[in-house]
């Protein structure tokens, strides 16, 4: 039997332990509630995306096919070509939207595993421009840039999403600039547009899933492109941030680590390095 003084001390410890355990329980319940709320928010946004952004191109494709199959109208070759172009554009838009949804699912479940290898930016970036109209981008990738250690497929998808987003928000006739430069141990790829830009308080929010700032242009998608791009870039050890374009617009800055010890073509090496 413990003395009375020891029982009082033991009781005090027990009370403190009970408070700590109760606090941990409350923190756990709050975290679970936060996860459920976030899951509900994403499900609601996904349903909204499916009901509008995915159904819109489906409706356009259906209308075009129905028109082509109609026996009541004799379509000219030009009309048929226009309807077929609408079907192709709708299918491309659906493919892009579904691809971003699948990519975001991979990022949220942690199943993105980059296959890193050394590569030149000029091998990847031009391939990422296939989804934008010809003549909408000015490209400047110097041949003397250091190589970067990346997953080429993930980098191409990230750059494609960034450039497509910039082109969508650019005014008619304004080209998007895609330029790369070396800064010490880093390589920067800057994608600059002349669109409306985003205030400082909104620059981080545009990288969140299902977020679109202000009045999105027609066909802007479900707001996943930049979220997927940042997720892919960060999975390769890089960063993706938004800055103001001097004179108006927004610039996406993609930063990657340069391959150490790389010597650009045409650089004069010391005698001992070539002996």
C-alpha cells in the first residue's frame, strides 16, 4: 500500500497523462475530419468537372456525328471538314482532361516514380509544344546549356501543361516566350505570357487542384494542369513558381538541377583535362 503522499503524486501524474491522451485523441479526430472535408471537396470538384468540362466536348462530338449521319442535309466538303475538325478537337480535349485527372490521381496516391536520366532540355521542350497552335510560342533553348537530370516523360508533360495554360490566357496575337538559362548549379526554364496575370495572393492557389483564377477562357479545363505540372517537377527534385511578367502577364519559372561536371560543347578545356 502506497503512502498518502505517493498516492497524491501518482494521481497527479495519472491526471496529466489523461489530459495528454485526451488532447492526442482530439488532434486525431480533427485531422480525420480535415481529411474527410478535403476528400469531399475534391469529390465535389470532380463531379462539377465531369458534369461540365467533360460533358461539353462529348456533347459537341455527339452533335457533329449526328449531323454527319443525317440524311436530310447534303453537306459540302467544307462543312464536313469543319464538323470532322470539331470532332477531332473535342476528342483531343477529352484526352487531355482525362490524362490530367489520371496524373493527379497518381500524384495523390504517391505512385509517381520518376526514371531519372541525364538529358538536354532541347530534346524535351520542343516535343512539349505539340499541343499548342503553330506560331503561338517563341522558343529559346541555347545549345550550351548544361544537361539536367530528369524523367523526360514527366518533364515533357509538365512543360506541355505550363505552355498550354500560358497560350490559353494570352491575348490574340501575343506569343508566349519559352526561354532557358543556366544559373550556377541550376537550369531555369521560364514560360512568359502577356495575359491578365495573377495577384500575389493568388499565385500559390493556382497550383491547387481544381483551381482556376478569375474568368477562365473557354476550354480552360478542370484546373489540374498546373497542379500536375508542379507535382511532376517536385517529384524530380525541381521547383515551379509563378512570377509577374515585366510589362504585364505571368511567368512560370521551372527550376531544375544541372548535371555536375558537365562541360558545354565548344568550351576550351585545360591541357591536363584532354591529355
